[in-house]
C-alpha cells in the first residue's frame, strides 16, 4: 500500500484481497487515518487580496470588540508585500469533507466586500494621519489668522488714535488752506501719518499748501476785486475793443449778434488827473471841445487855469454822471456788458452829440480787428428810454426801409403792420423791457391812469378790483403796497402788479352788474395785452415760437388801443419804446436765422439790463462809496469784468440785486 497527496485530495491505493474481514473494516480505518493525516497539514483558509498596503489602509479598528461593525473574520497572517493576508472565519471548521477550505472560510468574500465598502480613508491609519496633519495645518492657519487679526486690530486702534489726534489738531489750530492740504496729501498717498505730519507743519506755520484749483483762484480774485485793495494798479481809463475782445489761445470765436447798450451812472462830480495820458478827466464831453488848450496838462498850469475859468463861466461843466457804452453779446455764455467808451456828461448835450457818440462806437466795432469780423455784428442799440438818446436812436435806426430783396424781408413780411425801417447794416433800436414794465406800473399807480374802451383804469379802480382776486394770498404784501410803492425801481413788485392786473380777466362775471361787466371787459382787454407782454420774459417754459406769438399778440392789442385813445391810453414815448422793443425781438430772431440757425435765442438778454448789472457790481465794489470819479469808475469796470467772468462760472456766489430780479 502507498499513499499520495495531490492538491490536498487524498487517494489510497490498497492491494488486498477483497474478500477478507479486513476489507469490511477498512473504510472506517481509512477515514480515521485521513483525519489524522490532515491534522498534520495546515488548514486551507480564505486569502484576502487588499491591493494596497494593509498596515496603512486597512481598518483594523473594525476588529475591536467595541466596534459596531463585525467583519466576521480575523486576520491570521499578512503577506511579505503587505498587500494580501490570510483571513479565517470566526466560524471556521478547519477542513471541509473534500479536504478544501471549510464553508465559512470559503464564503468570506462577501464579508471582505462589506469591509471594503464600509472602509474609508478616515478609518485607516493613513487617513487618520492625513486628518491629523490637516487638523494641525488648520490650527496653524487659525493661529496665523489670530495674529493677523491682532495686528489689524492694533493697526486700527493706532489709526483711530491718529484720527482723533488729527481732529484735535484741526479743532485747536487755525490752519490755512486745509482743503488744499488734504488734496495734496491724497495726491501723494500719504496715509494718515503723512497727513497728520502735514497738518502739524501747517499749524506751526512751516508748511503752506499751494495746490490751487481754478475755484480757489476765482474766489481769491473775487475777494480781491470786492475788497478794494489800496495797491490796485489803475489800468487804462477807457477799455478798448482790441484788449477786451482779443480771443484767448486755443479758443475759436463763435459769431453771434450783439447790442450796443448805453446808459448813465452817477459820479461824485470831481476832476482827476490821468498820468498815463497827462490829461484832465471829468469834464463834460458836450462842451470840453470849447477849451482852447484841450484837456492836456502840459508843462505848466496854463491849461488848468483855462479849464478852471471855463468851469466858473459855465462854458464847460464838471460831469455829474458818467456815460458808459458797452458791447453785450447775445450768446449762452459771456453775455456780460463790456465797456468800450466811458465819458463824463452834464446832460445838456444835443441829439447831434449823442448821435456822434453812438456812431463812433458802431464804427469802432465794425473796423476793429477783434470786432464784428471776429465775433459778429451789432444788431441793435439798447437804452433805457433817455429822451435825448431816444431821438438819436431814431435818427440812426430809422434811415431806410428794409429792402424786399433782403433775406430779412422774406422772413418778416408775414408780420402785418410791422415797422420795417432800419438803419445802416439793418440795425434796430431796443428799449429795456424792465424799464417798460416799471413805466407801465407807474402809469397804473397814478391818479390819471390810462384809458381803455372809455374806462379810466387808475390806482383807485385797480385797488377796488384787485380785492376780487380771492385766489391770491395777500399776506406777504398788500394792494396798497403794490399801488403805492416806496421804490419805483422795484422790478419784482412791478411784475407782481402786472401779473395781478392780467389775472383780472379770469374773474367770474356771472354776478356782475352791467357797469361792472363793462369795466371788466376793459380790464380783460388790458390784461390780455399785459399777459402777452410779460410772459415771454418770466416764463422759462415757453418756446421761442410761443414767446414771439405772445409778443405779437400784445403789440396788436396795444396798437389798437393806442389808435383809439392815442395818448389817453399811454404816452407817445412809451408806445414807441414798447413797439420798438417787440420789433427788435422779431428782427433779432430773423437775424439769428440768417447768421446761424443753430444758435440759441435768449430774449431775456435784450435791452440794457446787463449794463445795469455792470453798474451794480461797480457800486458793490465801492462798498460805502458807491459814487466815483471817472478814473475810479474805469478801474472798477476792470474789476467788474473779472467778477463777471468769475460769476459766470460760479453763479451761486453772486447775490442778485433785488430791484433787478
């Protein structure tokens, strides 16, 4: 008999006779011998192929008695490469009947799959190491973050202290140019430390910021001009066109229409010496030509004595007023009056003297290099209604009728009844609308009043009818104050009265008697004319077309009333000035269309109101000494022109005169 072992399957080859007693006992003997033989060999168990390092990735803690997950086996041994192991089922039976692994060990593959499924990087040693390292890194980051927060807190606390100290320094010291200092520091990116250092130096007088802006320069110039500094250098007594209208560099002049405005302002009635020209100034222009030696001082006192004798003999007068002729631009900007001629007057001149003065100004503007050829022509001569100047303006501006072949005629021929008489270069005359408003109010406030459809509309009648305007709040003013003004030159009061008179046409007449209805009809007609006259100048929402239509409506009504009542309605002078004002507005629009249709038209710039603004600034510069001699007037005009340029950029800096609003 011999025994062989092949793949753990035992085969016995026994050569014995089959028919003996031992044959009957052999199977049980062989089974016992097989069990004994197999016990001498190592049992067959399940082999675990993990694929990774078991020592670092296997969840050994699952085999702990306290583990909630029971893998159902234990590890018997780990291979040399640490990637596989022999595992034994907790229900291992050592051997199977066929000599292989027992059934519990043979079925451990499902348990291994469960362990692999439940195992994670966190459950392994390497996972715990990685988690520990991540926790350490997080702790380090938190420590660094804490340090950063501490440093930021310390820096913020230091900044707060510096800011508090900065406020303390600024509050406790007079620091000039603080805004410029802050602007300079910001431009240099100094931070609070650098800013504080600059403030401390400025408070000690060791640092003066010089980062001046255009606003700073304008404000300084305004203070300088308004302050009347004693060391002001007196410029030319008479500003000329060449210096005032020379275009600035890199600026292309835009042509537009202009007005020549003339008016007088009171002087202190003294003579002055002009060292620049060695002349006497302050004598009236109407008679100064009668002096044999002129106004030059010369090397002795001969001319001075001759002038003194002429003044004593009433042959020459010391001017009590100063005539100012100025160019006013009809543009969106730079429309302030610019004086080109100033001269003293005794108000005893003739129409010829006035015509000569006006024509001198017109020709100077036309011939000057920086006059009409650069900036545009003069379209109108504007005045406030002076009698002598009115006659001279008629002599200049009513010389010929507009030619039917001209473009102006083609634009204006549709206005039936329009006066088409013009002067040289189609120039027209204009009278200031604010003066016309004041003159109308003076007529309303008089006892005589004006006649409309046989009804005399005077102060007494208006006082009775204005009481019927219940829609108006009379708490701020009274009817008596409107009709009995303390200041006849008060423009806002005049416009308020005109508005109230025009509102009378809206009264409910259902309860009126026939007599009241007749009066209301006259008041309504007058109110319609006044409404059409003033609305274009006080309502900025009106279009140019509406403004012109409104003025034409007023012109027709006033013309009809004047033809019926003549001077019982209004005076010849007021009627002429009013119609000339409306006529000039129509011509102004037509001339603008010819020159440049894209130009804007501002009817509020018509008249000589801008010249009144110049006079107001001249008086404002003088403070408690509003009246000046002619040399000081020229000096203040220079300052007023500077102020006009500054206020055009900063309109809120100027306080408008109440009487000119």
